[in-house]
C-alpha cells in the first residue's frame, strides 16, 4: 500500500519591494512611531525604542485607479490574528527630498512616507 501525504503547501509571502523599508509620518499623534516592512515581517516601532515584530502570513492586493490596495494578515506572539489594510500611492511626491511613495492606513488620515 502506498500512502501519499501532502504536506500543507504554504506559499511564501513576498512583500512588494516598494514597501520594504521604514515609514514615518509627521502627524503629531505618531511623531515617535514608525512602521517597517522587511521581506517577511511587519514591525511597529512604538516609541521609547520599543518595537513589536510580526510575521506576515498572507497578503491580498488589488489596484484601484492609481492606488494599490494591500491587506496584510499577520499573527501576534499570542497567536491572535490581525490585519493591516493600506492604500499605497507609488507616485506620491510632495517635493520632500528623499521621499518616495506614500500610504494611508485604513481609517486613518495620517500619510506615511518612506525616506531614503
């Protein structure tokens, strides 16, 4: 008897290269906060040199006009599942030297920019 076992094939999550890096906003509420995307993680820099690191499990993507809409699914250290939705404008440039692209989190007016 031959038994064929299929292991759960989980596709490797690939973070879009445009999003990899550290993002900040000048909205006063978040003045010492940063959001960072690595090739596989979402890191929230929460002030006082503290950070929370999450492995990204899945990404959904769609285009809407000139924006790219992303939803990142991740899990915290206690196993609770979370999601982060954002709209990314790769062409956003407001004259700030070194800034490329911008995104807004769902339900937030703060614009986050990546700086070189």
